[in-house]
C-alpha cells in the first residue's frame, strides 16, 4: 500500500498534463523526458446514416455495428429506436465513463461501481429546438482507502473527456457525481 500511495502522491503533485505526453519540467531537480504517446495523436470517427423508409434510420459505424434511431412519438415518429438526442447524451456519458476508466487503470484503483446518467434540456426558441445544457450525475463506489484516488479520477475525467471539452464553451455542463468507499 505504501508504494501505491507514493505513486498517487507523486501524480497528485505533478501539474496535470495532456494525456499523451509528459511535458519537460523539473521535479526534484530532474528534467522529465518526453515519452512516446500512449494513444494516437489523431483520431477519425465515422458513421453512416441510412433512412429506414419511415420516421427514422440506421446508423452504422466503421466496423459495421448498427444503431436504430427514430423520431419520438411526440414529434410524429414511431419511437421504435433511440432518439438522436438520447444518443447525444449517451455519447457524452460514455466518453466520461471511458475517460474515468482510463485514469482508474493508471492508478490501479479498485473500482466497485461507476454509474453515470445524463440529461440534456432543449427548448423551442421560436425557430427550432436548441439544447440549453447538460446535467451529468451519478455515483462512483471505490474500494477501501481509495476515496482520494477516486475523487482525483472524477476530476481528471471532467478535465479530459474530449466530448465535454469540445462542447463546454457552447453548452453548459453541470456535474453532480457522488463518491463513496465500500
């Protein structure tokens, strides 16, 4: 346990840096060397949308996985698939989830449960609908003596999730995530 706390304390005292790089800086009189990136420098994501001939469609990713989406009944659709707005919220909570898990693995933290939920609010502004904000809430349960590490993972998740980083300047994001040990 002492070794783990040492690793955690070292990480907590180093300024947070971009996920792929350790920036050159002095720590204890030593200069850190730039390390090979853990992840690709660039990524490209593709999806295809094909109308289903009725009120929705099928989205297909580059590997062939499919998601059926539809217009909600309240807007004249059949409601036979995901509403694209729900997919948007799912993408945000999914990205947050995966970002949290990346840090959890790096810290070798015992994670018992991670549940995130998201809500996007939209209004009709006289011309069309506009998403006005997203609220992310949930609960993290960590192992014994992992509370501080879990809190740090939550903070890093909020800081590094690339989808929330992308939309944060145009869409307010509110977080309410509790954490406890078990």
